[in-house]
C-alpha cells in the first residue's frame, strides 16, 4: 500500500527551517498563504513575511526589489499565476535582468482539482522553460521538497519550483540526496527508460513493476530539474535502453516530454512516447479521478512503454 | 531643508541642456530612439545625479548608495547621458547607443554601471522600488551585505521616475498600495507629467487626472511642481526626505520634447520620428542657443 504525505505541509516546515538558518530570507505571498502553507513562515517570522494582497504582478516586482538588496526573496502564489498573470515581471526582471527571485508555484498541475481548470497549471513548465536563465525544479514527494528548498535558495539565478497541493506518494527517504540539474536513476533497467517528474515519478515506478512482470526491465529516471536538463542522463538513457517514455502532470506540448524529445532527436534518436495532458483543459473533480480522466496513470505509461519498445524493432 | 544657491540651480539647468544635446546626438547617430520623454525629464535627471543622489561612480554597487530606478525605460538615452556625465563610464561610450555591440541597449540593462533595474515594459518602478525601499529599511543584520553587520537600517533612499502614460498600468497602483501599507518614507516617486504618450495626449488616450488626488487617495504624500524649474525639483526632493512615515510622490508638470520648438507637445516625437538632417541642425542650434544663454559654468 502506498504511503502518502502532504507536500504543502512539508513545504511550510522547510520554509521555517530555512528561515531559522538564514536571517536574509524574506517570504512574499499574494494572499494565499493558508493555501500554500507559507503561513507557517509568517507565524514564525512575521517581520519578514510580506503579504502584497491579491496582486501577483506586484508580488514578483516587490520580490525583485527585495532580492536586489541583499535578501533572498521567496515569492509564493498559485503556479498558473506566475506562468500567466505575472509572467512579464518574471521574464523582464528575473530572467533578462537576472534578479534571482525564487518562485514557488503552488497547486501545480491539476492538483487543485476541485477548484477546476481555472486553477490548474498545465502549461507552466512549457512557459517557464522557454525563458533564458530560468531553472525549473519539480519535487516528487514531501521529502524532496525539504531537500530542494535550500538548493533552490542557493542557486545563483531565478528558480521556478512546482509544488503539488495534495498528499502524494512517499518515494524517498532521508538518504535521497538530489542535486539541481542532475537526474536520478531511481530504478535500473535496460529495455526502456521511463522519465518521470513530480507526481508522475510514482506512476513510473508502478509501471516499471508491471512491465517487469511482462519481462521488460524499465529504467526509471527522475528528472526533477526540467531546466537545466541533465542532457547526459537523457542521452545515456536513449543509448543504453533504446526507448523512452516521458510522464508529467502537464501538457504534452513543451514540458518534460518536449524537452526530452528535443534532446533525443538531436543526440540519439530512439522511439519516444509522451504521457501527459493532451491539448485540452482539464475538468473539475477528485484528484485521482481527474488524473485518471486525463490518462495520467501507470497503465498509460505501461502502454506507452510497450509501444516504445515495439518501435525499436521497426 | 537647504537653501539652494542660484549658482547650483544654474549649473543644473546647464547640465540638463547638455544632456539634451547628448541625447540628440545619440538618437541621430543611432537613427533610432526616443526624444520627447528624455527632454521632459532632463532637469529632473540633472538635479538627481548632480545634487540629490548619493552615488559613487567609482563604486557603482556601494551598498549604502541611493537607488534610482528609471521606470519609464524609453527615456534610456538621457539616463545613459547623465550616468556618463556623472562619470560612471566615458562620455565617448554614448556613441554606441543602440549600435551593436553595446552596453547601451535600446532600454536600460544592468550590465551598464549605474543602472539599477531593467526597464522598458512600463509600470515596474514603483513596485520594484517599494521592494527595495522595504528591504533597505529593515533593521536587522544583513550578513550577505557587509562583513561587519550593522544593527541599523540603511539610510539609502529609493527614487523612481515614471511617466504619466505609465500610470495606465495597474501594477503601478499595486506597488503604490504596498509602499503606503509599509509606510516607506525612504521611497520617492517622480511622475514626469508631460501629458503626452505614444499615440496622443494622455487626456485622450486614457485620462489620468486628477493625478495628485489619485496618489493622495493611495496614501502618498504629494508635491506638485514645475518640472523644468531646477530649484522646485531640488526643494521637492528635500521635502520628500523629511516625510518619514509615508512614501512621497512629486508630480512634475513638464513639456514633452522640451527645448526643441518643433518637438514640444507633439506625440510623434515620443519615439516614432528621427530628426532629418535639417531638423537636427535646427534642434542643435536651438539647444546650443539655450545653453549659451544660461551663461558660463560657475563651478558652484
């Protein structure tokens, strides 16, 4: 039975720990701190928590000002708002201007499933990935959130961290030691590589078990950093396993699948299948129901892996 | 508040005129760039960089420096000119404006010494400046800033120059509310109220009046001045410094294209036109005449 742990609770705790370690950390919010759990930082360090109101453009601009004056600025709001409403601020100041604001995109993917498509972020990776200088980190579970947050703060440029609203399967224990920019081989295999990010990493691991029962040994590669992409790990996967499946809680356009496809087609072309959300908006309902409805399941990954492996023979 | 001498006011007026001449040469050489907005803000830039702001051209990132943010980024040529004249880089570098390879991008970029914020897309300065002003006024040690942590907030001030057309942008008012909430007395905005934006009069494009009442309603202390009168600019900046519990805004009533007869009040000189050779000759003659009428430098 899969154990679940709440990602946003882990995020709030990690923020407080960071605040204890670093006096120069300032947390900013566009009035959703009880949603994303940055309220925990607000309670511990009220003098360096800034609620700018329901004003996401100002959220990023004020954070830019804070980060320009010897502070670490960690800006918090819903993922889709960073990627859409506040995007010009992100592009102009964080990316072009190089001001290293840390953007914490809450409720990413379809994890705010009951609030529906207006609150989903299913194109955010594609949008952020297109910006020169932006790094994109997607933790896969609650443990990973705590492991990444100090690294995100230490990263020299802007970072977009994509956070899930819900309880998600526990994959890692405290031995997990990820580094921004370096993919993690979570399971070894030679027949196909399942490249997963965020919640879909757990689906990849489930799929690998099913495939093993059929005699296919799948490598599972965690790409927690969609940008800068670990090109060596992707090319090695293509060369050594000859087939790739990508899996993400995001549109199939321009996200992890797009990034991997761009890499593979240039360096070592192999059959590649992308599991993700088609060119559609989602709909409202329970999280698992919506994931199933969108085809974000281990069964979909298994089917895609079979197709990719068959493709090797052609 | 200081009593500013006649000699100082004259020198700054003279510098403003020199900046207009620099800008004309830059735009004509590049065959591209904005003139109207730089010309309406020439006296403001001269007063800031040659009197008001505490900056060090030899140490552009001195932590205690005042921060100037040009929110109306299309006035880049006059920012470039004033930084060069103030000694941040050689005046000769102005020749590279908008010409590859250059640090003098079409709009300001922080790779140029003295530039504190990327600008161009309008509306950012107040919110970014408010973030800077908030963190500069934080009374805590800043371990990453200096080796010997100070227990006191910085005395550095933040000054933002924005256009009046720029007031159309909603984020200006988001930032204004943040600054008022946090009582940022170390933040001063200056509105270059020349009444004209890219395609016409602000009164027609999107009426912004009553500008002063709007800022008052947002919790700012408001000063209204004649924006080409150097003494009024200096006095307003000094008075703004004396307001500690609120951000201040100086509404500077200016003339778009100020200083060149055929550019004044004409929105086409916002950025759409580059002077012909004849226009260049006439503009330069007018600017030179005005400069000589101000008399010889006093070195006050």
